[in-house]
């Protein structure tokens, strides 16, 4: 799979996002992200957020790709 520009990302599912750090321009950090608001009553304030419990804003996401298919069996 190839990385695609974040502008082309679907906003109805979790994806793998890649963020750019201005202080460490050589470092890209892939992370599972989702398009969401911090609170359900925050309609119109959606943005890319990490998929952890606190849903931190991901302001520097530049690229995305679909999540890989999970393993089908243990071991």
C-alpha cells in the first residue's frame, strides 16, 4: 500500500495517519486516527484525532493509508 494525501482520506472509519513534526522533520510517526469531535455535542468541530481514549488532536497529519487486515488466527 502507498501513502496518500490526507485530503483524500475517508472520514467514516479508522485509518493509519502519518504526522509530520516541525522540530524533527526527518521523523514521521504512523498512528491510528479517526475523524471525530472531542465530545458528541461538538458538532462542526471535528478534526483528525488519535484513536486513544482521550482523542488528542492530530494537527500535522499529512498522509494516510487503510489499516491492514488483522490476523485471522492466533499464533
